[in-house]
C-alpha cells in the first residue's frame, strides 16, 4: 500500500485521497466539489489510518454528560434563529439575493464540509465566524494536549424549504420548524472526525469529549445554543446575537 501511494504522489502531485477517520474508524468520506484552487489543500487527506496505537488524551470534566450539558431545546434555538437569521428561502440560488448578509462556507484549516445532501453551505456572518472559532479552538486545544492532525466535520448547514420537504419525506420525525432554515445553525459530527495526516493517533471518544470542552466554554460565553443529538451523532449549534448587541 505504501509503495502504491508513493508512486501516485510521485507521478501525480495533484492526487487527492479522501477519508474521514479516527483511530477506531476507517469509513470513507465523500469528496466535495473543489470550488477554488486555493482551497485544494484543505480537501486532501490520508486515504487510511491504522487501527490501534492511540494516544490517550487528558479530558477535563464539564459538569455532566454531553447530553445533559448540551440540552438547549428546539424552541430556544428557533427563537434566536428567527431573531437574527434570514427569512427562509426556497432554493440555494436565492441565497445571493437576500437583504441579510450571508456567507458561503467551504472546507478550510478549521473544519471540513461534508457532502451535503439536505442543506446548502451558507450561514449568516455571525454563524460562519462562530463555526470558524470553534474549529480554531478545537485545533489549539488538540495541540495543547499533545497534538494530532484532525479537523471537525460539518454535516448540515442552511436548509432550504425544498430541502426540508425532502428531509421530511425521508424522516417523518424531522420538524418543519428547524433553526437550520434561518442560516444561523449548523451541525458538527461527534461520530467522525477528519484525519489529515498520521501524526498522533487519537480515539473518536477523546476527540468528541475535547470538542465538548470547547463547546461548553463557548456556550458559557453566551456565543451559542447547543443540542447534543443522539440519533444524528452530532452537535446541533445555533449562533447567538453578540452580547454587546443584546438589549
């Protein structure tokens, strides 16, 4: 395997190997479209990771289980989303014609955007900045605990009206009144993380709990609301209005 990869890298410098991985997982992640040459490096990572050999990480308690600590209700998310977000849109094309500013998010050093099936990669500026800060703090915390080359995986972003209808046909429990419709909300997977290189192998459980530490701190700072989703394997996160702007 190593010899094959070496040959590919030698004769095809632009070859990309895609997979989301942790020490206990080797499931392949889908390849997103590369929208600009300058972002190419952020879509490239190792095609496999060895099982075993994980280095245990120090995890600090956050005052309870993740499900107990991150239990902001859908109503709380919705109220904030409606207050600071966009009006729901029918399709992705309308994202460019909004009175409220909105940003397109793409895979970068701080996070990896998954192959989105029921959402489009747009967020209001406050939510986009929040996502980037979460990824940056996660990276900093990981390096402070001994290293490891991992990124967060974003699995859901802005849901258009059409996407919500499709999702409801597939999942009868999916709610029509989702905070994802307002561009304020995104999901970060805790079941899978993106491994960019074989440096220090970490377990999925440690990476999940480290992310929990970061999110707890940011939630305590009043920057977001968070719901720990058991079935979806993700943190459901809604940006909040900056404190200095709150009345």
